[in-house]
């Protein structure tokens, strides 16, 4: 089976970063379809049955709009960067109850500068964030078992933003205070470009997502949604 992504995929993304404008993009849209969106949608379609085996409540939706492939068009309303196009491929497999990027999910990021797997939940709303913090406080043993699980800890690193001070309503001397201060509950594993270009990349993706099973189970349990 051939690889989904190729050097031409990365080549297009590099050129896009150097020519990030509507005229160039429109002139090169057939290349975008051939080397970026087409392979990404094929990857999403083919990983769907594999994902169901390890995380049946998470969806792989191979749609050009509104599915697992994130839009190439940037939201320029709030940032300083006003370039119209993203120069990476973003693929998110969200929980079936999730409606946006703030829902629990598995994530794949492909860019010339870096590639990585992501798992967890980015910028949960105040209600969800409170539920996760309460679960860490009340079920510390389960949290530690998930956070420090061998395969997960060996490969993933927790990231995102944290509060400077303890969150309101939680003890300042709690042994898990640094985790309670987290505003994001995402974990990242960096991937070499060679892995992305490999014919085994889909299989590798499933394996590395599976390493995060206990972590994702904990987050789903904290939010009161099913994992399996």
C-alpha cells in the first residue's frame, strides 16, 4: 500500500508559507487537492475502522468541510498574523459529543517545521475544566495511573498553559497542585517526517493513539462521557 503523504505534500506547504495569498493559492489549488487535501481525506477514511477498535466513541469523518480535516483558511480576526491560509495539515478525531476543537480528541499535525500526535482536550470551557480538576482531586490515584502510564509517559509530554496561582476552591498544598493548575489537558508526541512518509504511518498512528488510552479514559470519565 502506498504512503498517504509525500515529499510533494511538504513541498506544497513550504511554498504556501512563502506565497501565502489568495491569488497564489487559487492558481495552485489543484496541487493542494492532489498533495494535501486528497491524501488527508483518504487517510481519514481509511483510519476510521481502525480508530473504532481502540476508541469507538471518537469519529473519523472524511468530509471536505465539517469533518475531521481542519480548514485551511485561517481565522484572521483576532491574531496579528493576517495571512489567509494555514501552512499545516490539522486532523482531529473528536468525541461523538464534541462540537469543536475544545472537545476531547485525538489530533495529527503535519507541517514542514514539526509533526506530532496530540491527545486530550485543548482549552476546555470552565465547566469541563472544573470537572477535570475535581476528578484529579477526588480520584488522584486514577489520574496518576493515567498520567504516568508507562507507554504514555515514555512518548507523550503534557503541555499547554497553566495558572500562576492555585485554582479557586482547591487546596494550595494539594500534592497534585501543578496538574490542578493546568488550563489545557493536551499531550504531545513529536513524529519524524520519515514516519509521516512511511507506508506504515496509518498503522503507527493507531498504535500511538492507543498508548494514550488510559489518559483519554480518565478525561472522558471526568467529563461524564463514554470512552467505549
